[in-house]
């Protein structure tokens, strides 16, 4: 299965313009405990470079665009986030990097947990070791 999994949001727009509503456990497949947004990102700045042990996220580009790289330790895939009508699902134990932010990019992120630095894996070698353990632990 592709690492790039989208949630398509129902569009509630009419002749006046567009509207999208996000609801926990409905349009967004978890209880939303935290929302943050990234904007005014400097030119040639890349962000992310971490994975989360438990946290799940959905990233939505409300304006502009950026390029997201996702890596599960075996496969690396990338995609552009460039429209507010769909959200990119980022499961736990996925290394993510964000590149090529346009000057007007506003990236909204919905998170399943409160901020907790202990949930971060910020070293790629540590991530690879942990993801191999996760994927290769016998189920018994
Ligand atoms: P950082 O993890 O470096 O952002 P990114 O992975 O998108 O490049 O976060 C920048 C700073 O903000 C860092 O000091 C942690 C802090 N932070 C919070 O306090 N709460 C949050 O919800 C997030 C996402 C970051």
C-alpha cells in the first residue's frame, strides 16, 4: 500500500465560495487533541526530519504548496500538498520531511495527541532501528 494516503474532504461550497468542515472521528480518522500550523517558512527551508512513536497526523495545505516526503524505513515516497480539499494522513512510525514551501504556504496539521517531545524520534538511524523492530517482531 502506498505511504501516501489522502482523506478527501466533503466540499460544502456554493456560489458564495468554498467551505470545508473537519470533524474528529468522521472526516478526520482520530480524536483531534492538537492543531498547529506552519507558515511564513523561509526560502529553501526544510522542516520535519522526525518520526513519531504513537502520534497520528493529518496535514492540510490551506494555501500555497509544499512537498512532503514520507518514509517507513523501507520505502520513501513524496507528494505535493497544494490544495485545501484533501488531507495527507501520516501514521505513527513514519519519517517525514517537508521541502519547497511556497512563500504563501499555510500548512495546517491535526494531531491525535498533545505535544510530547518523548514521542519524537529525531535521529534517522534510531528511526531505522526502531522501525525494523516494529516490522520484524514476531506476532507471538
Ligand atoms: P519542530 O518539531 O522543530 O517542527 P517541525 O518538525 O515541523 O520542523 O517544532 C519547532 C518548535 O516548536 C520545537 O521547539 C517544538 C515546538 N512545538 C511545540 O511546542 N508544540 C507543537 O505542537 C509543535 C509541533 C512544536
